[in-house]
């Protein structure tokens, strides 16, 4: 994890870091504001696989020196991915889950959400944001979501997530105001599940 | 003349980053806004920067706007509901110069609205974000000055003092005497200061389709009310919350349902009332004239 | 027909033009040069650098000129510029024992290694107007004797001399102190604040505010028996350790004023009686500020030293939340901004309350 690849071997980041960073942030802000709604990513990036272009775009927009990133050891924590993030985001890539501001997980690992920072009762914002790579997202089907940002209720299908993830998310909801916030990253875009969202079948 | 279309910016400022703030600062503010949205009504501390405008004059709102704004946005800035007050003009110019964005006075044309002390009368939509300038973000401050204490009170959901304070008014005066910055409870959890908007505007916050972001620069706090979120003004069963009402109508557009400014017209006690939301008033006047 | 007040944009433009004209003053008088400000208004430059948190004499002079001599406004200008600067490196701690001393006084020892150096001070001037300065040219001041500046010589600090005997508390991290100093320009202030954070806040805090608070401790509001152990002013080297070199290199000299107050401490169950410290540091020559800061630093340590908290100057949240003059000036003056909307809300409420009051009086009278 420590090898720093040569800059010329690296895949590029955003073509326009300032404007693309802003546009991607707005997509995430909209996603967090309207949970379960699919947001297309306005700027894409050719990230080193298996880091998905959408997850990579979110990290380029939001991670930096002050926001450490944790990579799922099941596949994502490669020298290529870590080196690319260090170079383009300038962020620490950490091995201790508890110190991560952002954690990138593959859907298959998402049943285990133990150990990430949950914030404290007095500072609940000091919690991790999980970016979970899923194969497909679809609105209008799947789980029913209610809570702030949702007019009545809405539905979201997120494929590839184990049953344990939804259980962990229900537990997470009970910790409010502490808790994790989730960004689901699929090839077609992202959808968010902030800690306030209530998920039912 | 009211401009019908957004004004494109000219003469943007060289030598400064897009929207003035450096990218690292923007990311820090962006991360804070995302956590604020995820914890409705909770005040997220952020490392507020010194802005080239004075503290207390909207530096919190300006920093939030600077972090949120993009080249495709159309910005509206109001102070006391008006686009033409000097501080609103100054802030609108700041973004026209540093971000080169289009600006507008029309509520319906804006994608981003920065405000001090009012919520526009026209209902806001999902395609809009409302950014409030906040002087004192802590609703409990007048009962407990210490941040170290109020932080604990929020953590423990200990809001008894707030009800005691409101109830003392009722006991002494027969009614709640708070007329602006009237405390609200967000999504049934955090008690939040809506910033010094008149309580007339409080009901507009409830289940608003637009995202509401709050920036307090001097106090270094950011908070949010996500769209479609319950916002209740604190009250009592026997003393329900009520908003201001006037016997008069707007002297310019005839509106009877808008918040009114009182204007002194002579030194013999003469008064008239006009809409505080200048765009609302202008649009109503224009449609009345068109109908005639 | 009533027409709402419009024209904010034009009013602002005109106000800026008037301001520029007033700043320049009578055009028959030559414009003030930055060099003149830098050379002849040195203490104003020093204060602006200190409270502006940026060591740059040229920019401070420009800010003073632009602010028409309003130092709080100049501090604001410098701060707003400072936030846009990239952060290239973090310096090593400066070693004031290795200062090239231009002034050094101790109130606790008659003589000591390195001696007392009076230096450029107002202390013993009789405050009589010097009308010679009103003359056009004041270039005929007598040349003064300057001692050879002592280069590369360590002049031990008084507190270090006491430390050798164990008479003064060692300067070590305490409970709650973080290993790395905080940075109040990058993290929001939180309470309780550790000492490094408190000292940073005080260093950029308003001189007048700290002076008043320090004075209050001397008058019994949190008395802490201070002695001016030492005040020294002079030049210190600033060093950084570049990542690629791995050793310290000097990047320049800055002038600083340091004050170490020595305060009595009766001791506790855990600690023997010994002296405690209060610390003050400013850019340039800023003795009043450095001494006030040291007194306030010591009074803010009351809790850590197990003293009763009774006085405003011992209340860290109160002192630190209000010491920044850029924040305070902005918020006090924001009351100039329109508050029509809130005031209208109050009018509606007060009128309603008065109606209720009248009705009640009438009913009471009728009964
Ligand atoms: Zn009207």
C-alpha cells in the first residue's frame, strides 16, 4: 500500500478540478437531500479499477488532506487505487476504519459496518460516509424509503447488497443523531441513504 | 424597470479562484453541508474563513454560497426581502465578480437564493437552494451563553429551558413575545434557530421542497433543513403558534397575505404598508397592470 | 405616489468614490509612501502584523494606508488577504533564547546573564510634546550609541534560570494539551480549549481588550500575583524542515516581543509550592500587548492549577469568544444593516401587548 507509482503512470483526475468538483458535489448534495433518488454524475473520471468512475468522482470532489479514505481490503485496496487517490486527492489512505472520513466498499462487503466512526452525541457529524459500489441502481422498485428529503415515500433498488447490509442500516438508524451516511455508487450514478432514512421492504 | 431575465456577469475578478474560496476550503465546507443535511437542524462546526466582507454581514451565507455555487447557477440575493438593499447588492456583486454567475431579482428564476431575514413569498421548488445568513446559530444562547453547555443540552435533547422561557412570556404578557428568530424543532429532534426571519416565515420552512442551508460565519457553524422535512414552531396546546397579521393591505400591490414593511411617510404619524418581498410586490403589480 | 427606495448599487459606488477621496485628503499634500509608514509608523505596523496574523511589513503598511490609519480595519484587510495565501510549510518553534536582543528587561533580578538592555522604549520618556518633531525636517536626531548586536549567543531566559532550581513549573504538556499545537485558522474553536489554542487566540486578540482584562486581574478580579520575569524584544531565526532535506534550514528573521510572567503558586497536595508561568508573544515590538497577553494566559490557567474561578479573565469561553476584534467589530457594526423586518415584527408584538394591557386596565377599572 505504500508504493507511490510514477506520476506519468497514473490515470488522470478531473479535466477541470474546480468546476467538475463543484458539479459532482452538487450531485451528492442533491442525493443527500433527496434520499433514494438517482443522481447522474455530471463529470466522469477514468479511475483505476476496481474503483468505479462514480465512486472515484465523489472522492475527487470531497476527499483531501483533512478527509482520510479507507479502502475495502476485499479488492479495492490496491496500490493503483491508493496511489491514484493519494496523488489526485492528496488524502491519507488509512487502514484503520475508525479514522476514515470516507470508506469505499464493494457491495459484497457491506454487511459488516462495524468499526467506522459514528460521531459522538455532542459531535454526531464526526462520522464516516460510506461509498458502496453496487452493480445497479433503479428507482421506483425495491426497498421503500421514508424520512427527511422524501415526499411521502419512495423506492430504490440497489443490487448486490447482502441482507446483512439492510439490517446494519436499520441498526444505524437507531443511533441517531449518531450514525453512518451512505452513498451508493453504480454505473448509472449515485443515490444516498443518510442516517435519517428509514428503509422497509 | 424590473429585469425579466437574469443578468449575465461581466468583469470577473482576475487572480482569485472561482467563487473566491480556495478548493480545500470549499471541500471542507462541502463536507460540512453534507453532514448538516444528514443531521437535520444540528449545527456542524466548520473552520470558517476570514472573508473580505465583515463578520455579521453575511460571511457564513457567503461561504456556503461560494462552496455550493457553480457556473450554471442563477443567483438571487435578498436582505429584508429586498434585492436592492445595499448589503444584498454588495453580496450579489461579489459573486458576479468572483464566480461570473448570472444574477436575478426574480425568485422563480433563481437556482440559488441567499437571504438575510426573509423567506421569499413565492413557494420554492426542488430546483432551488435557499442559503440563510445567520448571526447567532444557537437557539439556546439566550438561556445559556456557554457553547460547552448548550452542546450538551442538544446532545441530551434537554430543551426544557426553551419552553420555560416561552412560557414565562405567556405568564407575564399573556402571549409569546418572540416575533423573529422564533425557535423551531426540526424533524422532531433538534431545536434550531431559523435565523432572524419573522415568525411569519416559519411555516414556509415546514416540508419545503427546496433544500435550506444555514451559514454562521463568525460563530463558525453550518446547519440544514433537508427538503420535505418537518419544521415545527415551538408552542403550547393552550397557546398555539400564530404568525403576524396586518389590518392593512400592501399599498402598492394590494397583497393581504404577504409580510409588510411599515413606512413612515410624514412627521404627523402617517404610515403606509408595503410588501417586504420586493420581487413578490413587483410581480403582482405588473400582473395587475397587465390585466387592466 | 410612494416609490420604494432603489439605487443601492449607485449609492455603493458613490460611497466608495467618496471614501477614496477622503483617504487621500488634500492633494496639495504629498501622498504618504508605504516606506514612510513602514519606517516611521513601526509600532502601528507591528500591531497590524500581530493581530492580522501575518508577518509582512509591506502589506501591513499598505493596509494601514488603505484603512486611513484605522488599525482594526487594517487588521481586517490583512486577515482577509492572509486567508487566500497558500500554506507552504510549518516552521519549527522559534528559539527565543537565541534571540539577537535589542531590548531585555527583568523585574525579578537586578542583574543576570546577558544583562538588562533598555533599548528603544517610551518607558522613561517624559510625556512632553516634542515640538521639534512638528518642524518640517526631523532628521537631526543625535546619532545614538548602539552596542554590537550579539550574534549567535544564547541569552538564557529568566524562567529557564528558575527552572534549573525547580522553582518554576516545567513547561510540559498537561492534561488536555494536544501533542501538536492546534490551528485556530483551520479548526473552529472548541471548549475547553487547550493552551496552544488559547495562546493563538490571545496572540491575535485585540490589544485593548486584553489590556482591560489583564488590568482587571491586577485589581482583584482573579488576582494571580504576577512579576514581569522578563520582557525581551529582538530578532529570531525562523526555520523549516523541508520534506526532501530532512534537516532545518533558516528562511529568515522576524522581530518578536516575548513576555514571561512569573506568578506565585502556593502548591497543592500533588505539587510543591513553586512559581507558575504566563506567556505573551507578539510580532515586532508590542510590549503592552505581550504583557497583557501573559497576564491573561496565566489567569486562564486557573482551572488547570486548581484555583477558584471567580473572575471574567479566568473564564476561557468568555475571554476567547470575544477577543477577536475583526469578529467583534463586524458584529457590533452589523447593527447598521437594515433590520426593518425584525423591527416590524417587534412593532406588531408591542402594539398587540399594549392593546391587551389597555383592555386589562379598562376591565380592572370597571370592576
Ligand atoms: Zn406589495
